[in-house]
């Protein structure tokens, strides 16, 4: 992907997902992962919110689902312990996954 602002349209009929917007993040090698929005408007609101954060504001974020991959050393100790306890496999020291769901994403799709 050329940039974090390059997006893909995602439709998965069996899941009721239609024309969702997927952003692949990590081109600047800071945070690696994917972020899924219910549509282009939410993605654009997310970009506006990111700019507001840079200005020191605390904007409301639109609904989205994010799957991020971080260095194991950067994760909270409790999460590392949970990974160890469950013996979950990770792809590498820089690929510890963590999931974030903000708002009721499915309600926006229907």
C-alpha cells in the first residue's frame, strides 16, 4: 500500500459486510496493522480525528475495528502474561497482535 490513506473496499456477503473500507497501516513503520470502517465517511472522520489529535484536541473517533501488530516489549505486562498463559503463537518479536473494537460496527453495516 502506498500510504495509510490508500484504502480497499471490502464486501463479505455472508457477514453482512458491504463496501466497508479497509486501511492497511504501517507504511511509516510505527504501527502495523489493518483498520476496518463501515464506510468511506467513517474513514474520512478517522483521518480528521487523527489531525485533531496532532493539534492536541480529543476528538470523538468513528466506529472501527483495528488489528494491530506491535513489538512484544511494547505490550502491557498483563497482555504478555495472557499470551504466555494461553500459549498463543506469534509470528515474531515484532508481530504481537492486539484487537480493538470501537462502537457497534455491525449496527452501522445493517
